[in-house]
C-alpha cells in the first residue's frame, strides 16, 4: 500500500469525467487500498480516485462509525431529497471552505470492493460526503456549486494567494 499524492485545484484530472471500473481486478483492489491509506493520511473522511490522479469511478468513504473505510465502485445516486446547507472543504482545494447546499439525503447504488451490489441510504454528513465525492467523478468541485459571486471571489483569491498547503488538515476536507 502507498500514500498517493493528492492532486490540487488546477490539475486537469480533477476536471475529467472518470471512466467506469470494469472488472474488479487485483489492480483495482490495490488502488482501493492506496486510496484508503491516502484518505487516512490526509485525515479526510472521503476521497475520490481522480483526486489521486486515477480517472476511474471509484470512491472511498469512512464508514458510519468512523472506524473503517468503505469503497464504492461505480457509485450512482438513484434517489435524493430534501435540502441542507453546510460548510465543505476539499483536500484538492486546501484552505478553502464555504457553505454548500445539497440534497439532505441520498440513496446510492454501487458495487463493493468484493464485487457485490451495494445499496445505501445516507443522511447528514454522510449524504454530503457521498455527493461531494460523486461530483469528483464528473469533474465537479464544491466551489462550482456556490453562488457565482462567492465562487469568483474564491477563484480570485486562489489566483492571487495560491493554495495554502498547511491548511489541508481540516476535519471536513473531502
Ligand atoms: Ni473533494
């Protein structure tokens, strides 16, 4: 297992639409293990493969108890509802935090690392993490979901000051 380099805002891989995972081979399982290790190293609670430079539809999220990690292969939101606003950050945009409005709950279907079909319903922070990570698979970053004025202010700030590498370790960085 290895800790992978987390790609930062400006890296084209973060804007690419990731490809579906075909068969869950040993190589895919090795990527999952590396993503889990990288997520823990960064003290994140979720990580999408493109953030580690791997353009595949694959995410890891810490489990509901916060003790282990779960991999979701080819995850899809099949149902969602409600609305909730809360502050988010992203390991790929260190030092930037802003409130994002998303669905309050989601139902996600995916394949497990063992190749089994998964269906999970999530609310609260877990629903937010899933939506944030699934966005990464489509090349969407949380700042894209802000109102245009806030988004432009953040983009100008990044252009002017760059990203604060020391600010990466934040409890809500995804
Ligand atoms: Ni993120």
